[in-house]
C-alpha cells in the first residue's frame, strides 16, 4: 500500500517547533524618529510646549507648517510669501512670523494653526527676523537694501509700527535678532552671511532701541547663520561658518566668554530653558548636532544624520534648524538631502549621554534547566556605582512579560542574570536600563528557543485492510502533558477529489483516549494531532488503512446449476454464449481485471487474463463467445488491483470465482 508524506501544514508545524529561533539584538537607547516635511525650504523652527507643536517656516513655499511632536503635520498656514523668522509669545498662544515678501508681521493662532492677524510693516520693508522684548515685537528688516530694526507695538487699540530704530548704524542686510526672558528689555542683533561678523546689543526697555554694545569681527568669525541669547540673559551664542565652534559673547560688552567646539561649519544654535546648548553644523561626513552642558566645552552627545539621498555625504542640517522643547526632553532638527527632501528629526532625552546595552542568551536551552543572560552596559561617561538592569521574561505562560528581578552592573559594565524557564518554545529576555540623571535609558533583547518535553500520541489500526464500507473504530492515545489534553483526528481519503477533513476534536478521557468511528470506502490516512502546550511539544501520529472495493459478478444464460467438486457449477449448452456481468465500486478511469481458468491435468490453468474499462455506474458486461470444449471445468472472476486498475484509492480486492461447464 502507498504511504503518503505529511501534508504541508503538518510538516511546517513540525519544522518550526524544532527550529532554533534564537536572536540577540540591542534596541536603540532612544526613541529617535524622522518624518519627511512637505516644504521646499526652511527658515526657522519654533517649539510650542503648551500645544506640543513644532512650527517650521518655508520661505520658498510661502507657508508655515505645524506638526505634532512625532512630526505628523497637523496644520498649514499658507499665503506667507518669503516667511522666515518665527517668534513665540510667552504664553505660547501666538506665533509671530516675519513675512518678507508681504511686508508684514503675521500673528498665527498656535491652538488652531491659522492666521489670526496681519500687521503691515511698510512697503519695501521686507521683515525677516522677529524677537520679543520690552513688550513689543522687534524685527530685523531689509529696507530696500539698507537693513535696520523696527518694532511693532500691540499694546494699544491699534498696532503701531516704528522703523529705523537703530539710529547709530545701518546694516547691509536685515539683522538677525535674539532675546531672552533673562534680559526682558534687551535684544541682540547680528549681520547674517557677512564676513566679518558684526554684533550689537540694544536696550529696548524704554520702547526705543538704544545701542549699548557693538563688536566688529568678534572672535574672528564670519558668515553668521544663527544666534541665541542664554536664558539668564548674560551671553549670546553665535553660529558662524568660521571658526568651527559656537562662540559665546557677553551681552554687557560683547567680549568673548568661551565657546563650544564643534565641526565645520557651524550654522545653528538653540538653548534650552535649563541652559543646555544645541549646536548645529553643516557637516557631510561628521556629526551634525552637538549637545553641551552649560559652560562645558566637551559635548555630552552628538548626532550624525544618515544619508537618505544619492550623494556620498550624509543629510545636512538646515541653517537655524534646531529647536528645543521647553522641558528639554526633546530636540527637533530640520535636515535635508541632496535631492532637497526635508525631514524633521526628533531626538528624545538629548541632554543625556547615549547608552549602549547588549543582551546575550543561549540560542537553545532545555526547559526547567538554568540558563544565563549576560551583557554589557556602556557609555562615554561613567555610570553611578551600583547601577542595575532589570530583566523581564516573555513566554507562552507569560505573554505580557514577567519581571524577574535586577542584575548589578560591574565596574567594567558587565552583568549576568540566571533564570530557569518554566515554559518551552520562544522565550524572550528583555533587559532594560532605566537611565539616570546623566544617561539615557536603553533596552536589549535576546530570544531563546527552549525545547519542550516530547509528547507521545498513538493511533491504532495502522496498515490494516477492511472490507468495503466497514465501520472502523479509531482510537488516539495521548501520553503525559502539562495542561492541554486536546487531540484532533483527521481523515485524508485517497483520491484528489476528497480533501482531508476533521473527524473529531476533543479532550481525551481519563485513560488518555479519544475515539471516532469511520465507515471506510477508500484507502485512508488518519492523523491524530496534539498541538502542544507550554511544556510539551506538538506531536502527531498516523495510521494508514486500506478499504477494499465492492465487487460482485454474475453468470447468465445457463440451463441448470449443480453442486460438484465442492462448488456450484452453472451448466451451459455449447450453443449458448454465457453472459458475465461485473459490478464494482466506480471511480473515474477505473478498470477491472478479468481472469478465466480451465481445469487441466489436476490443476487450474489460466486461459485468459486482461483489464477492461469499467462502464458508467461501475458496471460492465462480458459475453463469452466461441466454440468451447464440452465437459471441461471453467471458472471466471473480476478483481480490482491497486494501481494497475487505473487508480489507487482502494486496496486490492479479488472477486469470487464463478464456475461453469459446457455440455452438448
């Protein structure tokens, strides 16, 4: 009898239950992200902590785009041609945008991301850089090629614009302005993209701009891109193309007061309310963003953008493209690639040093046997003494994870944790460092394939052959398991027209048995399946049984019948041709074997043997013609022979012999 291979589904189940699925990976320490922005350029970035929104100006596109903290666009303010500098009100309710080509300062409602008011600054003024100080909106403007400083007073019933506030000097371009809550009556101005750089400080507490300090070529710097005033109002930090550092100058007299060394070419700076400095550089092959603690020249961490374009260098930071969230928990950066695709990059916990954590467990292990999870915690800065990592196990018995405990990190950063997995299958260990005041948190995982105890399943009646349509009882027996006591019995009859089907599924009885009765009309492969549980592996058992075809034959045309030689013989006149009828279980293309024998010299000898096509409905008629001898014993039978009868859906079945004799 033919033995089939396992069905595909069963084969895969067996494969995956025994495959080694061990994976070790270190998860990123920070949940940093990047989202493509629908802009053609960028001028400035401002963060609204109250509504948790990021506003980005697009001078080329003439709009301000608002995103949430994840970078998803939540609003767009259009009809702002040439919009560049942005300034947020102290209550975060209004965003002031300098719209160069509309000669206006536009107030944007931050809650709805819609234009609330538009204040004209005068024909040809081309305002670019706003700043809030002394109760007014101050702005640097171009003034038809002669830059200066103007103010917008919104304290009265009507807005009042005052131009040419800097009476002591004329700027070549619209000056970049900066202010700070630490110096509420002061603004700082700087000449953009100019070599050398010029800086000036103005007292605006009286309502007019009175210059209090001025510096030409401070720090031998050139090509100013950005500036920011420290929260305490004592210093201004600049980002100029050269030298390769963000320089610090005192507001009192613009004398040098330190620096933050970065890379070529500085182009952005922003300061968090706690004083942490984010310094940006236009760097293709070096880090792009550098984070410094106040007054400390060594960065606590740096970020190097990936390459999302087609050039050899990485994406680059947009000028003035850095902005802190008010709580310093996030830093936002705008970058672009060589295809002018702009992205908003969100860095979480940027004030903390980067932490690397690894976790390694054996690729395979035995259930209920101890194993070790090991790894290393590293950073550029030292961890506090007694630092620990927590270990969580996720498996079939604890799909949501179970906290196992902590492991102490040694002086070299190594740790080890022992565990005895109670469940088999895929077991994942998640190791976490929660972080501290100076280090970001980190997570690492390692997956172990824990072998389960082999389960035993048996199924009776294998290789037995039964008469057609016999009702046969099949019993599956399941051995010891943990919790799952369910077995399913499937039947797969031979022949492509009858697919495998479920006969019965249920819990085995107290003896571990589950039985089902099946009427067999074809050879059939039965499969008992146990899907396994958390401690015992899946198991299957098969039983292939045969079912004979139903065969019946009859002779007609005889004139009498008699019992002779222990058989019933039909007697035919020599002149009468016997008719032989065969009825057999039908199947497409089925043939039956006809054998005829004669008794000669003490033995039955075959006179004819061959296969004939079974007619429709499983019937066929054969007429025996010719001139037979008289007095000779003959016999004839029809049989189904597995495979050679044209198919293999039944087991070989021999029909009964029909005996006959010819007389005169």
